C-alpha cells in the first residue's frame, strides 16, 4: 500500500534526523539535522490523512481537494524550515542548551509552527474518528484488523499533546518515538493480521457503478465489502456488517463456496456468479447477475421444442428420442378418442381442444413418471416401463372409466409388449390392437 510505505519512510527520516541531531556538536550541525527531519515531519499531515483515507475508504471529507490543501501546507512548512534564518517565521529563535547534560537545540515556536501543528492534529483526529467509525461497524476478524489501524494512528496524538504543552521530558522531542511505535504497531498488523486485505479493492470503480451485486470475501469467508445492489438482491445484507461470515447471510447459507458453482437458484430467481481472485489469492470478488428472465426464456424454448403446446404432453419427436436413449422393456399403449371428428363438427374446435387438454391431464394423472406423448391428432402414445399387459390394462381401464363418467367421451386403446426390439414394429402391433378395439364397438382396450 503506497500511503503506508511513504508514511514509514517519513518516520524513518524523522527518527534518523533526530538521532543525528542529538549527537551534534554545534548549533549549525544540529539545525542541519532539524532541516533533514522536516522532510518527514512536514509530510506527516498529508501522509496520515492519505493513509486513513485509503485504508477506511472514507473519501467524502478527505477528498482530493482537501489532500491538495494539506499537501500545500506541508510543502510550505518544509520551505519555511529550510529558509527560517531569513524570516524567522517558523522558529522565532534557535539556541543550544546543555541542561540535560548534553547539547540539545532550543527552538522557540513561530506563527507557522502552529499552522503545521493544526494540520497535524486535524489529520490525526480525522484518522482516529474514521477508524473508530469503521471499528464500530465491523465485527469478527475484520474488527481485529481495524483495531490495529485505530491503535496505530492514536499513538502520535498523545505525544503531540505532551510535546506541544511541554509536559514531557524538557528539551527532548518524544514525537519520533511515538511515530516509531506507530510504525511497529502497523507493521505487526500487516504481518500478523494482513490488515491491508480490507483496503478498497474496486469500491469506487465498480461497487457503486454497476447494477450487478458485488461482494468481497477474505480467505476465511468474512465479508469485506458489498455494494448497494447486494442489499437490493439479498435483503439480509442490509442487517450485516463488514467482517461477518458469509454463511451467516441468510440468502447465502446453502451456497457451496468451495466448489463455487456458476449458477445459483434462490426463491424462484436464477443468478450467474463470476468469481475473481486477487493476486495474493486471499481475496475473492463475487459478481452476481440476475439471469432469471433469460433462463425462463431458455426453458420456454426447450418446452416448445419437447412439448405439445395444447396438451402439455411430450411431442412425438421427443418421445421417440427418449425411447432410443433408454431401451428398456415394458408396454406400449396407443389411445384414440372415439368419434372425435363429431366433437369438432357439432361443438366446434374450441370444445375439441378442451377435450384434448382434458385427455392430456388425465394421462399425466394416471401415468405420472412414465413416458407419454401426443402421437398425432386425437391419438396418444404411452410407454410404461417394466410392466405387463395385464397391469397396463388395469391402469388404462381405470382411466377409461373416469373419462367416460366425467367427460362423456370415450376412447379405444391397444397394448403391445416391448422387449427392446424395433420400436415402430411394437407401435404397429399396438395400432392393430387399437383397430381391433374400434372394430369391436370402441370404448374398450385390447391386448
């Protein structure tokens, strides 16, 4: 993370400069070291603000305009320190004391010193506040990570106040030590808890600009980020916090996060899921698209390709394809509605369609789990696997009696045994039995 790296460099320059300052033998040498220290000190307000902004992703207050202002103040501080002997605007006087038992430089504060101090205090307080807000809104492992950031930025506040009000050791600047401790805390957070896995990944560029639901998980399946669309697609996200286990989100409790299937069905909705991993392989980004409409359209097309639109039974082509795939023994039954032409001629095609639809529903009712189709016109073909002609007859007879009683229309049927041989030959035998039933007066089943 770039802001963190620059902040650490600034701390090192400040600390190294102060160490050389304490070993100085002359005023000029010691002030030269002070000038060196301000390479880091002048940059602190900008770098602390930048670090907190990027870490917590709070950019409404710490926007580019504010960063530019703080950077300008820091640059002005650096220039004023380097040229202080010409204007005495940053330090009003410079001297040396040996009261502590060794030489220390005495710097009286000038007007701009307080401007620099105000900028530093603002950056530190801003950082503490935004880290504290993020801490309150987090839980679990995520909360621990935020804790290190909050602790790190809080440490300099105490020493800045002690040094400003001269409550610490006289003539000794304790600020380098506080920034050193801050660096150690942040380093520990980096190596022990990998705190930078919670920094913004694509929040501004993707999260708030896409209609797809997007959420980010760490390596332990804790939710690091989720966008507005997530709350709209999956309402349980509205009650969750960053750092919560994804399995605790109601809508995702049954999803397999190991296999990560590309399709996920939930409450009559179908979602397509694309998963991307970051380079460190510790963070996964889930992009979820609602494909319910396209899936419904696809199923509708499949339905039109396999089903008869009027009766809801399979069509003849699909029936024959399924029979070729699974050549198992059983019985074929070929049914034909008796005097169906009279129904159309006397009552119209609308009533004829109602009769066909009723027949389709009865076949589905009595032969559920079997294979059936509208064979053509008013003819229906049923295949009953692992059955005998006697058992097939009993089922058909039961259906025939109900249809005759309910619909006042009858049908004739022929049954033939199938042993995995030529399908058309068996259907032809069933057709001959059907003809035999017609010849015997209709409204009967022959085998």
